[in-house]
C-alpha cells in the first residue's frame, strides 16, 4: 500500500499559505515554512512499518496545482492524507472532489484541528473517504492503513463512509508513550525546506519533546482541540534524537516546537544530559516556553546546556485579558521573566495578539507600549503579533458564538485567515486592529531597537546574517499589513 502525505498547493491573491505549523494560519508574501513535525512523524511511522510513503509539500516546494496532479498521477497513491486548517478547509473540499473524480481509486483522509472539532462537516461537504480526529494522527493514520491493508481494527476517532451512511468509531485516543515513536526520517520529509527567520546556524532542524502544553487551558489555542492532555518523551529519548540529528545530519541549531517545553525536573534532566553528552558545545537549542516557568536557576542551566532563545506568549499587556483567556500569567511576570532570561544570557522572542472582543483601543495600545518597552530596553530580542482568531473547537470560539462577538459569519471560514479581525472589539474598527498589529511589528524599525541590533550584529557573522534576514522579513510584514489596510 502506498500513502502520500501531502500539503497541496493553495491558490490566493493574499500570498503564500503558512499551513505546516498548525496553530495559527496566515498568508505571507515572504513566508516561513515551519517543519510539520507530526505529519513528518506520520511518514516515518508508516515507513518503518513497511508502507510505501511519499511526502509532498507542494507549498514549500513552490509547485503549481498541475505539478501536484502530475505527482499524484505518477506516484499512484492508494491513500492521500492532508492536514487542513479552518481558513483553507473549503479549498481542500474542492480539491478533494476534483482528486476523487480524477483518481477514483485513491482514497483521501483529512486531519487537523478543524476536522477534529467538526468531523461530520467535512464528510458531508466533500468526497473525503475518512476524517482522522485527534492530534496523534501519525499513529491513527498508521492504524487506518493497517485496517485498509490487513483488515485490522479501525482507529478510535475515525469518521468513514458505509455506503451512503457516515459512521465513526467514537472519541479519539492519545498515545500513552511518545517514546514508542521512531525518530523522524528527515530525508524522506525534506527537512532542509523548513526554517524560522530567527535561526543563526545551518543545518537547522525542528523537534517536539511533547504534545502540546502542560497548561493546555488557554481559550484561544487550537491545539487544545487536538491535545487535551499533555504528554512528553523521556529526557533520555529526546537527547537520543538530538544525538541522531548531530551525527546523521550535522545539525547546528534546533528549535523544539512543543507548545511549551517540559519544565521542572524534566527540564533539569534534559539540560544536564545536554551538558554531560557535550551537545551544548555543538548545537544551539531553542524552544517555546511559559513565563510562569521562568526562574533564575532554570535559565542559568538552560544557557549552560546550549539554549539560545525562548519564545514566550505575552498575548496581552492587560491583566483582565490574561485572566479571560486562562493564561495563568500576570503582566508583572512578563517583565520580570524577560529580565531573568536576559540576565542568564538567553534571547527572548515575544508573541502577542490584538483584536480581543472585550479590549478597547486603550487596552491594545497598552500591549503595544509593553512590547516597545521590552524591545527597546533590551529585555526582548524579537516579537511577532497576530490577530485574535477563534478557531472551531476552542473555548474562545464557543464564547464568541454565545456572546455574539463575531463581526463576520462564523461559517465564513476563509475570513479566519488573519487578514482581518473576525471578532468585534469595544471601540476599534477592523482597520484600526490591523493597523495596531502593524504598529507592533514596526517596533523593529524604531531607532533605539535598530541601534541595539546593529551593535549586536557586530559580534559575529551569525548575528549579522540574522539581522539582515530579520530586516527583510520585517519589511515584508509591513508590506503585508499595508496591503491589508487598502
């Protein structure tokens, strides 16, 4: 049996789709192609279980739709698996219908947070043969293939057709031990196509220690739909894959894309392992993290272990908002945590949002002011800002329906793409919300920040290259927002 795991090309005048880091979706004129760790794990898991696998990311490879069709015709897969997302699910429905007409013997399954929240919808709105729900779709995809090939039991959380009827196997289940998964085959999944704009060294690779966040209660997070329970590998298993990446692929920088890197004792064991095995001298390591996990001892140990950067969610500078979205964070912890991380020699990457339905213009301005202070005072090095999007299945989506916060039709999925705010705010127009997001990005252009980055870029060729690359990306973002405001 041959399986194609595919990210088909998507057509839009808005830009290039960023699909593979399946938490937020955006169109970019200058995109960052983030490595799709779980689809890559799915390909690797199928491969070691003797299925023939073809991994196709037509977006990252810049293919036209005809090139994608030619590949499907050439490869003749028995099953195509596609990870989808709310703003592009209608495009995928149309594409599936076309593929089924062109290749009637090929079966197709959808995966991801949107179809996990609304599985029956995609079965009714498209000719898809299956929907796999849940975040461990690497495991459930293998189970589906074993069912199709050998008649094994269907996976939990599967939606399928039985004649004219749509049936399902009940709630999805999550894998108990991530240590049972094989290391990802980076060559099969073309890891060289993926990167983040803030990396310093090549080759660059992604990993995931866990799925997805120990807190897992933020109302806006789409991955709470996929991963209602946090699980992580053992530190030893994660260290073994670091070693594998170092030896086989000569990787010099790693980003761990777990929603939040495991803290406390797990973190301590991992850091000590990095030091004991000498990996801290060979590779730079960065990860997502939470401000309430930051302390002086852990940051010092992380720096010694080779950590370079922590990407942390600010979300808002308003305590009422942090409380409403169940962030379990105080505004004071943001400033204090940034200072502690910087004093330890770590870089800080801020993430934040604008367009909350209960926030005023003054509230949004407060977030801009905090971001500007942290960046200009040297307590943060990078930032990104997005518009609040309540994806189906999240608590924020349910609240938005209940309180009538939507300013658009909640079924108009194409408009969930961050080119406009889908929710009303207290006193900001949609244009003002987009402009506020743009203003946060323009902090990169403030004279104080530019001077600080210039002086830092003189330290090494890696820092200089990072600054130049970052400038190009920021200018592209500014251009994107300027286009949106027209």
